[in-house]
C-alpha cells in the first residue's frame, strides 16, 4: 500500500509492506530504493522482506522532485539502452539529495515507521540499494539508539575521501552491518571496499563486507539489464540472516 508522510520539505509517499500471514506486532525495516525510484520491483522486494515477519517502509526519498508516478521510469530498463536512458533522468536527482537534506528526511522516516500499525517497539533494521545504501548507513549512524541492523547492496560512494562520506560516521553506530558489493563497480572500487572495511573494524562493529563475484552494479533489480539472479538470492539470504539475527533474537 502507498501512504503519505509529512517530511521536512513536504508530503512524501511511501510503500508499506506487511506480512501476508501472522499476527503483529512485527519489527520495522526501512527500505531505501535505488535511483530509479519506487516502482513494482521495489514493492516486490519490500513484500518479500515483509513476509519474513517485518513491517517495511520504503519512502520516496526524491519527494522534492515529484510524486512516485511523476518520477517512475518511462521506458523498458531490461535493455542496456533503456537502463541508460532512465539513468539520465534519475542520476541528477541523486546528486541533489545532499546530506543536509537526507538527514532530516531520515528523522522523518524513522518516526513514520515507529508510528505504523503493527510495528513493534524496539530496534529496527534498514537496507538500501545503489544510492540507497548510503541512506541506510546514514540512518544507522544518525540513529544508533534504534538501528540494530543495516544492509547495503550494490551501493556506491560509501567510503570516499569526501568530508561527508558515509563511512566516517561509523564510529557512532551500534548496528550489525552486511554489505554485498557489485564486482568491478566504478562507484565502489576495491580500494573503497577496503576503506569501508577498515572503518567498520576501527569502530568495532560486527560486519560482513563482501564483493559478489561477477555481479554488476544494480544486480538485485529484476526490472533492469543489470539483474543477476544468483547475487540477488545471495543478498536476500544474507539480509534475512542479518534481520532475523538482530531483530528477532
């Protein structure tokens, strides 16, 4: 279902997925989409996670740019050409979602999740994809008192030399982290993966920081030409272990 949240710069739509069976309350999870926005594939992924026994909130983090319908990809992304065309429209939005905008938004997403029906009080999890992985990390580092699990998959720009790089806040975090990096990813090269690993270790955090061999950037998105079924299933298995091990233990 689609709901609206009062966010810092206006009303933001969000997908909410609940378990298909069972009685609540259930732990909450914030799901951060990729650059292509909320669409049926994101709904499918959120529902799969929900059916493990979670209430999942997937906000339209680009709400300043337009509604879900207005920002939806217009073409077929299952071809390389179609994916590249969609990227030309989507990627500039990523650059405009700067940390000074993202952090107040994250406060709103955390509060909105807690206010949903059937969400259990206590720790939450978060998972993010592509640029959404950065938002997941920022959620864990800005809300350490509540975020117990953080997943990031085919993420980009997680550990750069910029002064606001997401990895620099890991000293504040208390969550368990699982990262599944794309192979040969220009947005998260091996040196960046190593830098992220060093920061996780220095912060004393329990973490997995792996490169999925042969998996391209965007591997979990079945509606795009980057889809890699084996890496996608590996990510779901590792994410479920993370969430169940922290939120249901």
